[in-house]
C-alpha cells in the first residue's frame, strides 16, 4: 500500500504566500503595475456547454424515436419543446460565461474594465483621487470613486471576501502613490 500526498487546492494564508500576500491581484514587474482580474466561476466553457447540449439532444431524440415507433407520437412534440427550452437557457448561461472585471493600476491611473455579456464598460481614475469603500455592509460590492465618477466592482467575488478585495485595492493604491512620489522626486532632483 502506498500513500501519495498532493498539494492542497486551497490558497495559502496571506502571510505564507510567495507572491507578497496578494489573493486577487498580482504585481507586474515592468512597468510597475497591479492587475486584478476578477472572473466568474464557471464549471463549463461555452464549447463544453455545446457538447453537453448536443449529447442531451441525441439522447432525447433516441428516446423520442423509440416512443414514436411504438405509436406514441406526442412525445416528439414534448421532446422538441424540452430541447428548445434547454437550448435557450444554455444560451443565456454561455453568453455570460466570460463575464469579468479587470482592474489595472499603472503609474498614476486606475482603469476598470467590466465585461457583461457582449457589453464592455471602461472607467479610468487618477490613482491619487480614488476612494475604495464598501457600498452598504461587509458583504456588499466595493465602490471605487473619484473625480465625480464611481464604479462598483466585486460581483464575481464571494461576499465574505470583498472586504479583503477592498484592502488589497487600498494597498495597491498606497504602493502606486509611493512609487509615483519617488519618481516625481527623482525627476525634480535631475
């Protein structure tokens, strides 16, 4: 009998992480930037949904043909209605399978790109003016606001982890401001 130990699929606690304690974002080396890519957790890709739907269609049609051959013709009608309803539902699911929010912080600019189905919304802020706040309570979305604009992010993050997302965004903003201040001081000295 042998025993095999596999690495844990759970993320390491922030203090033990090799990437500086970032759960949602990661630091880009050159140029100094932070990227937060918040994606929907999906079980099937759109291609896998199509294959599953085609398998379901094949199985349902085999059953319907079996009943048709026995003289029960109404089963074909209900099979068609069932496959149409499931097809429409899977289309709605597949349309939003690639929904995501991407937050990029470079130099002194924070840009937020939100994908909702085929629509894309882009918002940019000057990093020094961005405020990061919860909308209502601990489980609510995170609101980024500044310069008279605001955007809510965190739709694809579990509610209990949105506070940690807000903390990471604040931390990245502080680090970007500090790096920007060092660059301005270096330019003034030169």
